[in-house]
C-alpha cells in the first residue's frame, strides 16, 4: 500500500506508571491499528528505479550536514575537497544504515523470543508482531540503499557482531533489560534522522525517502518501548531496580557508541587523524553537547519510570556523559531547532 508522508505521526498518550491492564491493552490496540492504517513496504513505497534515486559520486547532497553530524562540522572535514567530502558522507550514511539494520535484525529475533513466552490473549503479541514485520521492511530498505551507494561497510564493531547471536535471548530471559537495549539502539538513529530532516538540508532523494519512512514507523516502536518500561518499572524488586537504574545509562552509552562512532576501517579508508576522531567522538565541547542531546527523551523516560532518583543512578548518567535536561515531551526538538525562526 503506497503512502506519502504529509505529516508526522501523532504522538500517542503517555502511559502513567500505574496504568491498569485494561488501559494498557487499549493503548496497544491503538498502536496495532496504527500499524494497519499507516505502514510502508520497502519495495512498493520507494521507487528505486526512479532517475532521482540514483546514487552519484558527484552529488554534493551527500556532504555531511554541519549541524547534525559531528564529523560534518569539524575543520578537518570542511577542509577536504568536495569529492572527498561526498565519499566520506556516502560511507558514513551507509555505515549508519548498516548498523541500523543489524540492530533491527537483533530486535526482530528478540521480539520473537519474547512473544514466544506470551499467553493467549496478550495484547502485546499482536502489536509486537506488527513491529517485527515493519522492522523487516526497514532492514530491506536499509540494505538496498547500502547496495546502491556501493561501499563495503561492516556496520557494528567486530566484537558486537560476534556477540549479536546471543543478544536476542534477552528478549525472553530479561525482557525489561532487552527493551532498554531496544531504545539504546533506536533513539540515537531516530534522533539523528529527525535532526537531518528538520534541518531542511537538501538530501539525496533516496536517503530522504528512507529516513522519512523509518522515522514515521519508528515513532510507534519507540512509543511501545517507553510504555513497556514505564508500566513494568514499578514491578521491579528493590535490588533489581537498583541494578537496572545503574545499568540504564551504561547500556545507552555503549550502544550509542556502537551506532554513532565509525569503525577503525573508516579512519584508515579516508586517512582521518586520530585526533580528529577523538574530538568528534566525544572530546570537543560541541560534540559532547550533541551526545547529551541524543538522550533527552530517554532521560525523561528514566525520570518517569523512577530510574534516575538515586544518587548512584544520577552519578552513572554523569559518568557516561549523557546527563542533562530531560525532554518535556517525546521528540522535543533541541533548543537550536526550537528557537529557529
């Protein structure tokens, strides 16, 4: 069913921590119906053979945006010739897509582990199988875009790829931690793509279309993870709650680096000085600010779930360098966007 994106999907209501089972089921039915009413197919809703969707090595629209990607604003990158900036931009976007599809592959398998444990009549079953279906389409459109860019990117770091086969088991063994990990994989990419789309930068049509579809459907997926964590946080025991509160920012930071920090092969491919990489990820003050901005929604969620109350938990957020102001509402734009005329 081919669709256009005339507007951003409406934000669903926030679920309070003490929501009743009936209200939770109602919200999940709403999410499920939204998946029926507004969904996308990777090979129906993207005209891959359209001339505008062809990837060219001389297309300046692949230059990294200066106000979203940390590398795009670094003096070293800006000093490179245009063809070099384009090549770096194509590799960078392709690798982010590759990491994204690898995360979504883990997510799909973890969801299947989780729903296998659900009883008959569970409202989570229907919604999560909708989500897994949508994530399959995302992996298809991400991989198709990478293939058309034509660069050989690896995606996740070597160690993460090696342990990826074990991670889906968390869906059934420790589902609360699994859905925290889901957010850690989804929030940085979603935040970055929204920032690029909000910037108004002229993008290659193939990249713009893929981002639009991903952001539209990811809103439901992130919404469910937020709802799940808020609903189940009060059910944690005291010891489990303390451990989860400390690990919450660690999981966010570690998986953020897996997504956002390019691999060593990227640095070698383009001869990027080590000092540049350290500045960009995350030593320079402006890059640290960008890092903190990625997690405004997650800090809001941790506050709502009561997982940032203790002194130790707040210390862990600071040590991970992702503390700061919590968002007032889901997908609140950064101040730079919110104050723009």
